């Protein structure tokens, strides 16, 4: 139990996927413009990421390892993730068209959101147990969402700012992320696996 | 009726208070004067030089960036520079001060469009950049040990650990000593007395809201009493210890109250103060770093837009049906 | 001559006008993740370029045989295959680099630059142009990684060609105290942000759109 | 064996996902008109709003649903309009390229102010204070609503307090026309042909000349001078019919305040307004 | 004497600048040669010219107190001729609101002959509530504090909303102005009579006269006067702007909070300005319609500041001439107080019912600096008496996000000006909020 809690805190605060590990930067830059879409994206990512870890872990442990097919890891993982994303996309389009519109092209981009691929790969590399892997997926996605939502709040305020021309958009967002990353350093060493 | 010039037409009100951004910043500088004075008295001429370098660098960098001749301008750069100097150890090399001050102004402020638009407290951005860049000059055993009232003493030869680094050692300092400031630490943070005087001035002038420093200090005190471990005589004293040791005072009075980077709603300010206190104590008690105020405030700065949005006050006579 | 023009255009577009990192802001994760040292950045760039060229060529060659409904999964399988190969090659011949790049090597598979080129270019254009496009975008990507990595290593470590002490060259004598910020994740963000600003200034100056 | 396992594993996976996805696609099917996407791809993507819709996507939807016509997107230009029209199989009604022109030359050297306005820099807001600070209640206030409205940076505030339209950058979208609270900007066919009465004042001649040295005083001298009979009075303002005008220049010589100018003389980009103002001053 | 039980949040302490005129007794200005009577001097439906006046147009003779215009609408008040003389023009004329409004220009014959219809309404005992309301309406009385809401409307609450308290507003919290102060000193009996008439018309239980404690002499006089009255009390208010704002005044004197978006009658309160009370008293006791008022002419730009009683319709030019004229350093001419008054491009505007002062500011008092970006000091938030977030509303309005402005309760702003006053960045917050309000109103009406 303590180890699970540690995993949660470590991957939300210390080893934050966006701010410390650089996974999922594209959607982080793309959909953090508005709070509403950031929250929508966050929910999609939390769902997809947890599911992805679950499925890929099972697949790896019960299919790839027994048959010595570890070298198929990348191919299978990406296929699982791509299908999952497609599933979420078709569902969302029907259930909430407004949310679908807001997320726009970024839903297909979840496929290429390396955070999701990374969480699947890392769960295997870190040799997590099944439960740990799922918790890890959840924590990592929450960490991603936290960074995304904070950034969305900040960017809504930056909309009103008179940012120098050449720094507008991604440049200032990256610098903000940098300072945010510095701020998160405060949690360094607070929890260790 | 003969009127030579034309009349001015504008929207009401037609009178304005004499207060301006410049006058507010000047007031903050005045409020920082006791702390700066104590820094010089305690840490000697190095403290003065560090402050001058930091302030000048900040003002010059901002003037160059804005292409303005008037280097004092609205005074905000000078405030940032002085604040940064006060949270540096007195023995820090001059070039560290220059880099820190320039980063504070550029990365902490001008990148976002200058005064009014920055998300993070510029002085703290400057400091945290220095901490990760040259940790050796900024932390651990480099905290300067003061030689009270020995102006001309070279502080760089004598350094000691901040009391927060080893609480066991801290017991050798009495609370009055900590209150006056004759302990190791950053040059402007050790004297709670001087900082409080500045704080009272700012409250008197109406520039800071008691909710932020109040919430901050109260949270630190309460958490210090409850979780501090009571190493400092008793639990109550431990709470007080956490208040006067390290950077809580300067952070609560001068850093967390920076207008631009903190919430504008009354409720939001209270939440902000409490949040700062919470994260500070989290880092102090369970983290690996000895001090957490810098990170605490930066994190709360990041949350400020969200806090602001969730704490919009009801209007006078407003009915309680949340819109 | 006309045909040559098209290739030249493809080349300059991939490297400059539509530089994947500086202009399109695609594939940012490895850009930030592996650029603490110049060698790593360069290695990552080359690995990605190799996958990009190979996948561009194969997809362009197969474009008429892939049904459009399942084209994305097919592209992904192609890319994933090449990434697996690259990973094995690196592991075998450049174990240090492989170690340094870590999980970012398999993550090439989800790099939006590669899938983006496959979808937007290779699946529509002839083989030769796809090859040129792959080379151009690859160079553009590697260039961006290299510049950022150079900046970060010079300021953050004071060396060039590190971290291996045999190859590392100390740039500024022993007295130099490197700015640790640039070695940190935060430094990567800030350095790239400022670099983007500089690139924007340059583009504005030369009126490149 | 290895290879067979690999093929079986991948094949099974593919089958499984294929089934899942096709099921989902059927359950959650949403009909999207593919033509919307095709229109969207053709549009310039500036989201300028000149078409009256929130953004390019919304225009595309509206167009496909038949609520607007193909040349509704002004920045797109003729080529694109044709391509868009082709999607629905429609012919484009040729729309002439137009350009924005400011019908006021009462800059701050020629038109008087009644009082000093102190407040928000916005023409509509300032205009509500006692009919605006300019002595002429039809004249340009120069606070730049048109400048802010232009998505193409084609309207800039000149050195004498009047906006200047950059003819190269102007797409004729007409956003500045709507932004001007005093209706001083009109779109005209792109050409240098013809003369214009560069004033919009409907005040009586006396009060016009008191307020502005270059305002139309409704003296009708130009009407008498025009050999083409191209000029008519619109209430208290002379208006030249561009179709009839043959650029003879008689009206320019006849106009006492110097309100009439050939279109070729109108400043074409920022910087040219100074020379124009000097010439206009010497003419008046 | 009652003391304020509670304090309202926010508010400011500007320099009051009242010493110049607070000790000067009201002087009656001689009849002007010309008056301009706009047909709209109140909130509500504008008056239409009466048939007989219109018929004669230019050249018709009118008597003092003769009705010139009226409107059948309930929320409206008639206007009367302030002098006797000849109508010389009927048409658009400059109005303090900054618009041109239909007005009757009358040349005074200097005889000041009163119309035959002017006669006392009778004593209070014999008058019914309806009689009082009718008298008040016919006299064209509106709120003289500046809001100019027709007084008879406030005296006619709907049946289901009984009124138990009438508050007389003697706060006069606007800096510079001292007219109400002088009225309280010199016409205190009229105020008391007017208050009694209002209590009777409303069937109220209690009357409260609220006066800011920077006017101790007025407090003393009023207190002495009501000593014998059982149901009328004087309340001493802390000196703070905007103490005289309706909702603040009610809160401080009675502790009742008027719900947002509602009128005071929602909590059983009606309040009137001291000047209104005097006008009601004069209408009942003498039958005199509202044709003159007391106003303060002051500011560094005025040569001889004074409290003057002038006929309505007198041009500000003439009033200023009477007060020694304007100094050349005058930069701003304001009708009303400095916080909520309207600045004028020229002094050629008539005094109307709501004109509580004419203020001439010189370059020393006029602040003409450009605004700088908001530094989020939140001083505007802490001074807003309505507890709004002015900076956020202004920002939303500036960026055209009127939905957000409405969510931030922009419509509850009554434009007291505290936020703009205090702002160190000198942002025209009130102006932005006003734009936001206008836009929200436009959208909601659609």
C-alpha cells in the first residue's frame, strides 16, 4: 500500500511526466490554451492512459514474454494504443460533440502522444506488478493532467498579456513550463521509490 | 466668459488618488529599508555591495529591454533586484548576483510582457534559477554567518549552515536571537524584527492584504506546532521556531504579497497564504530541501489564475445561488 | 530543371520554412528530453532521420496498396518496425548512446514528425520526392536538436562532445562554473523557449514565412 | 516457430481491434459531411470573421448548408472561391476586387478640436462624449478602431491622426468599414481611376468651414465645373459617380476647400500621408 | 442621536475640499436674463411640450411656475417655467448629459410674475396620502441628489411592499459639494416638514435623517429639531465615500441589505435627498413647483466659490459669472460632484433639477496621465462598496468578453468611481465597466 501511494506521489509531483520527463509535450502545448479543452483532454488522457497500461501490461506478461516475443513490444503496444484512442474518439464524437470540437485534431494526436506509449513502456521496464502498473498509469496521467490544467489557467491569463511578438505562443508557454518545472523541484526527494 | 485653452472631457470620476505604480513601488522599497539596513549591519559591506549590484543590474536590464532612458522607471525593477539580493547569502560571488538579477527581470518578467503580466514572482524566479545552477553558492554550508555590527568584515571567509539545515544545531540559538537576526542565513531573511517593521508599514499604507501573510504565517505556525516534533523545547516553541527561522518572514511579508502574481479576490488571497504555508512545511518537514518558501510561492503563483476563477466574491446584497 | 526545383523546394521547406521543431513544433518530447549533451541530441536526430527516411520511402512505395481506411495503423506498423530495428542497431553498436537516450528511442514511434510526414506527404507524393522530403525534414529535425543541445551543453556543462570524458572538450578553463539550470529539465524548456524567440527574430528579419 | 508465433499474435490482435473498432464505429456513428472538410482545407484559415461567421470551419459548414455563397470568403480571392464553388458544383458570380478608402482628410492640422478627450482610446466610446472631441461631428476621430479591426495589418494610423490603408495588404474584406462608428470607410473597386470627394460631413457649409479647412462646404462649384456631369449632391455632400468620371480634374481646380482629389493621389501606404497632407494644405 | 450600527465594506477617503464653501450661507442669484428649460430633467419618459406653449411657439408669454411640459407616463415629472417672460426659442440645446435635448428658451422680463395656479395645497393634517403624491407630482419634484428619479414614484410603493422607514439623505459624501450641508443648516424646518409629509404619504413608522459626521453643525441642528418628534431620529454616519449611495446608506442606518438588483422598497425603505424634502415642503406649504435649487459653485478654477440658489434653466455660464467667473487655469468643468459628475466641453449648459454643483478644476487637480497595465494590486476590489472585482470586469469588457463581465456582476456596479479613483495604474475602470454594462443591456434586450 505504501509503495502504491509512493508511486502516486512520485509520478504526480516529482517525476511529473510533462515537467520532468518530457512526455506528451505536443498536446501539452496544443490544448492548454483554454481551461475547458484542457479539462476535456485531461479526462481523455486519464482514461486512455490507465487503460493502455492495463492492456499492454497484460499483453506483455501473458503473450509476449511466454512466447519470447519481446521484440514485438513496440509494434503491439502502438497498435493497442492506436485502437484505444480510436475507440475514445468515436465514443466522444457521439456523446459530446462540443467537447469533440474543442479537442479537434488532438484526439487523433493522443495516438502519437508519447506519454501514453511511454507509460506502457516504462511500466514494463520498471518491472511493476500488475496493480502497480495500473496505479502508475493512473498517477502518470493525473500528473500530466495537473500540468495541463495549471498551464491552461496560466495561458488564459497570458491571453490578456502584452507578450513580445516573437515570444508569443509556444515560446512563452515553454518558458512558463520551465519555471513551473523549477517550482516542482521543491518536491524533489520528498518521495522515493 | 473667456477660456483660453480647451476643456478636458472625460468619464467620471474626475479626481484621482495621488497613488501611482511608482509611489507604490517606492513604498515597498521603503518597507524593505529596515531589512536592508539590518543586512548591512549583520553581514557587513559585502551585503551592501550585493544589494547594489542586484538593484543596478535589474534596473539596467529592464531599461535596456524596454529601451527607456529612465532606469528607475516605475520602480518595480529596483524592488525585484533588492528582494532578490535579500534572499541571497551575503557571501555569494558578484557574477551570480548579476545572472540572477538579469534572469529575474528577463525570464521572470519581461518575457511575459513586463509589469502586470508576469505569472511568477520575478525575484523568486531569479533565486530558483541560481539555486539549480550554482547550488554550491546558494545552499548548505554557504549560508553566511553574521558578525553583528562589524562593518567592513569580510563575510566570505566565515560561513555556516542555515538553522533549518540541522535543527539539532538550531537549539543553540535562542528565539530572541532569531528574532533580531544574529543567525546564519540569507542576508535579508534573518531579522524577523526588521521585516515585521516593513510589513507594518505596508499594511499601514494599505499595500498588502493581511490575509496572505496572516494565512501563511498561521499555517506555518500551526503545522510547526503539530508536526514539528517539538525539538525546540516544546511544541509551541517549535511553531515559533518555524516562523522566525529561514525565509518565512520575508516570504510571507514581501514575496507572497507581490501584487501581480497573487490572487485579487479576498478569499483567493487567504487560500493563497494557507497554500504557501502548507507547501513550505511539507517541504521542510518531509522533503530533502532545508527550506521550501521559494518553491511554495512559485507553485502557488502557478495556481493563482485558477484560484482567482474559483473565488469570485458575491456582490453586496447578492443572493446565494452560485452562477 | 523544373523537376530539380521541386526537390530543392522540398529540401528548403523541410529544413527551414517548415522546420518541424522551430516552425511546426512537432516531435518536441525528444527535443527536450535528450538534449543535455550535443552527442545525444545529434544521435537522436540521426536515429529519427533514419526512421523517417525509411518509413517515407516504404510508405510512398506501398501507398497504392494500402486501403485508406486503415492507412494510419499501417503507417504505424511500418514505423514501429523501423524503430525496432534502429533500437536493436543502437543497442548493438552504440550501447552508451542507447543507454543515454533511454526510453526515447522506442518513443520515436510516436513522434508526430514521422507520422505527420507519412500522412501528409509520403502517402500522396512519388517515391523520390518522399525520399527527399524525409531527408529534408530529418535534417531540419536534427539541426534543431543539435542547436539546442549545443546551447545546453555549452552553458550547462561548459563542455562540447561530452559526457564521455575521453571525447569531452572543456571550453572554458577550470575556473568556469557551468550554469546547472541548462542541465535540468526546466532548463530545457526555458532554453527552447528562448531559442524559439531567437529563431522568430531571425525569420522576421529575413522575412521568411 | 518464432515467426509463426509472431504472425499469429499480430494477426489475432489485428482481428480483435478491427472487430472492436468496427463495432464502435457502428454504435457511435456520426454523420459528418465530407464536403465541409474539403471546403475548410481550401480556406485561408485566418479566422478573420469577414464572412460573418465565427471562424473558417463555421463558414465551411454554412457554405455547405447553403447559407452563404462561395465568394463570401473575401480574403480567399478568385481562385479559391472558384475551387470552393466547384465542391458544390456551383459557378461563382465574379466579385470585383475592392479596397478600403477613408472618406475624411480632416487630419489634425486641418480640422479643429472642440475639447480634449481623456479616456479609453476607442472611436465609438469617444464619439459618445458630446458628439466627439472634433469640431466636425462627421470627421475621423483617429483613435484607431479600424486599425484594430484589420486582421491583415493593412490599416495603420498615420502621423497626422488619420488612418492610412496599405493598398498592398488590403484584401477588401470590409471589417474596417463596419468598425468605423462614423462610417467614414467605404470599399471601392480596386483602381486608380476617378476622383473622390474625401469628406463625409452633412453639416451646413458654414459650420463645416469653421470646423475643418478641407471639408465639403456644399458650394456645388464642382458640379458646375464637371463636364461629364458626374457629380451630384447627396444632401449637403458632393458625390462623384466613378463610372462617369474621366479624370479631367476640373473639379479639383474648382473646389474651394480642396476636398476633391484624384484616387491616384490618395496615400497608398504608411508614410505617404505626410506628402498628401502638405499638398492638400497648399491646394486649400 | 443614532450612531451607525454597521459599516459598509470598501469606500474611499478622498480629499473633501469642502471648507471653501461649507461656511458660506446660501446666496440667491438674481434672475437671469435667459433660461433654457430642457424637456428631460429626470429619469423616465421625457416631457412633451404642452399644447398651448407649442401653439404659440416663439413669442409666447409665460409666467413663473407655469407648466411647460409633461408626460402622461407614470415615471415622469413635469417641468415648469422658472421665470416670467417670453419664449424665444424651442429646439435642441446642449444638456449636461452631453447630448442635445429639446428645450424651451425663455427671455426673462425681470418681473417674476407667478402663475395663478400657484397656491398652497393645505396643511398636512387635512391632506390625504393621495393628495400629497399628487402635489409632489404636479410640482415636478425629482430626486435632487443627482439621480433625478421622480419623487412621487418613490412615494407610491406597490401594496404588497409596505414601507416602514423613510431615510433622508444628508450624507453629501461627494467631495467639494456643500449645498445639502447649507440646506440642512438653513432650511432644516422645511426638511422636517417634507419628511413628515413623506411619512404620511407612505404610512411609514419611522423617519431617519442620515448625516455624515464631518458636518457636526448640521447634525446638531437637526438633532435639536427632532428632539420632540417621537418617530424621527438623526443618524450620525462615518465620513466615507460613497456613504450617500442608496444601498450603503440603508445598510448603515438600518442594517438592512438591499438585495442585488432590487430597489430599497424591497426592504421596506424609501430614501430621499434633503433637497427633495425641502422641495416637497415648499410644494405643499406654498404650492411652489420645482423651479429653483441650491447648488455649490466651487473648485480652484472659480474665483468666488459659493452656495447659490438659482432658477432652473440658468446657464452655467451665468452662474459662473455670478461667482466671479472662471480662472484661466480651468481645465475641467463638471456638472455635479467630482466622483460622479459630468464633465462639460463648454459652460453653455443649463442648470437642471439634478445639478448639485458646478465644479471647475484646474490643472492641479486634473490627472491626465496615460494608464499603465494593471498590476493586480486589488485596491479596486477592496474599495468597491458593491464588493465587485472592477479590474476583472474592466478587463473582460476591454476584451469584448461581455458574458464574463456579466458573470462578474457588472450590472450591480452603480459607477461610484471608487475603483478609478484608487487605481495606481490610472486605468479608466468605470468607463470600461460602463461600456460593459451598456453592451450587456443591449444583448439582454435582444
